[in-house]
């Protein structure tokens, strides 16, 4: 574990809030369930639904990039809810798995994320997620979710919120931004693909998402006080490498551009962690994390960016 992730005491107030969170009352924003309320879902219930929440901390402008992604999944059925949580730390050029677990819970409230083992949640008034805390032995890491700066939504009820934020490594505080991302779908609906979250100077934040179906990719952005939405962007892998464990190629360079020419993005992998997932057929599904660096051209200005790519191949 990197230096600085040391045991750090908490106040009694924080512990009281944690007791509330540990009861499981850590709801995702209501739009998580609204994402299933489409015309084609009339008469259906939530017993065949998949819920996804991703919370990503990232430094902005620091010499050394730090990324802390937490991924929460819930699969609801008549038997109950199968839950999964996965946490990572990218620091000093390395991806380190922090925590991973799967478990079953009662069928009620599948859209709510829950604490588990060394993972705790701090929840404020109204069920707003304020902190994610991880403590295991001498290792402690907190992600603090601060004031919101952008609030975007997709055509399928997804929500993407960008906040000011911080990561706490013991008594060391590192400032940055946090993406809080919610998606939900029925099990037989289109499966979403990869997504990427990029940051840069001038309060620049770019989110590019493959929602499943058409269009293949959609993007949102903010620069200073100006907000952008690109209903369709084109994505190509400009360079690939072989991932033999899954018998597939994976990208190491990306080119993205909006149809109106306002946005152009060039990205290169600066470090990856890939996993082949059990499946049928000669080629296996792939899940991966990439730290990326690159540049964007936005409204004629060229800016350096870096960020996270959550790579998925089904």
C-alpha cells in the first residue's frame, strides 16, 4: 500500500453518521429507478433489473495523477439481490486493488448501495452520499464528495454528477474532483459499454459514455462556467494490443470527435489493468481500467487532459 495510508482516528460525529450508513440506508439518487421508467417498461417490476453506481475521485493538475474508483453493482431477481463492490487506487504509476466482494441481500431497495466489511459510507440528510471510507489494518483511504459543479443526464435516465472532492490518505488530504454516476437497466436491455472521465485546466471535465444501443457514444462537458452536450460522438481505436487471456485486442490509443466538429479528443494509455471474464466461445469478455493522457480540441482551443477509461468488451 502506498505511503501515507495510515490509521487515522474519526470523530464521534462521523461514527454516528456511519452507524446510520451501515444500516444500509445509503440510497442512490431517485433517478436510478427512474432510469427504468420508460414506455417499454410499462407493467414490469424491478425483479429483473441491474443497477450500477460508479464513484471516481481524480486529481486535477497535480504532478502525479491519483485516481480512486469505486464500482457498485446490484442484480435484482425474485430470489433477492446479488451485490458486488470493487475499489481501486491508481498512484505512482500502479493500479492497486483495494477491495472486492460479492454477497446476497434482501430483495428490497436494490438501488441502494451498501457498506461491506472494511468499506463504510457516510450519508447526509436526504440520503446524499458524502464520503466513502476504506479501512483495513493500517490502510485507510477516504473519498470526500463535496459541492456539485455539473449535473448531466442521459436519455435512459442515467445521471452523471461532477463534484469538488478530496482523497484522504491518513492525515494527508489531496484535492480533486469526483464523478458520481448512476445507471439502471432491465436485464434484457442493451448492455452499456466503456466510458471515460477526463479532466484538465480551467475546470475542464469531459464524460464520454457508451450507453448501449444507438447512438454508440454520447458525451458531456464543462469548461469554466460553460456546459456542453454532444448527443453523438464517434469513437475509434487508433492503436491496439493483443490481450491473450481473452484472445482479443484491446485499445491503447483512442480518437473521439463530435459530429459538429466542436470536440476532438486524442488519448493514450499510461497504464492499464485488464481482466478476462468467464464466458462462452473462443473470445472472452474483458473488463479493464486505463489511466490515460492526451489532448482535446474544444471550440478551437487545444488543452491537455488525463483521466480514467473503464473498458468493457462483452
